[in-house]
C-alpha cells in the first residue's frame, strides 16, 4: 500500500472458490482518493483475462 496526500494505492491478490468449485484468483490495484475521511473517487484495475476465463467456466450472473 502506498499513500500520497489524499490518494491511497492498494495492490493485492484475491482468492476465492468459484461456483464450479474451482479456485479463482485475480490481482487487483485500487486507487482511492479521500476527502474528509470519505472515498470520493475510486479506480479499480484487475486482470480481465482471469475474469473472462471465470465467466467462460461458470457463466454470467443473472
């Protein structure tokens, strides 16, 4: 995690078990801007190839 002024950048890996019982892992980077202790802007970056592979396996949410 890195902070500069009102901006926090957090990079992390998320692990879960998908609906098909297989593991799902993705890497994330969130860039959050705070004002008076509240998030006023959020940008989330993730591996869309991993998301696509998950959707191919389990389908889209209804």
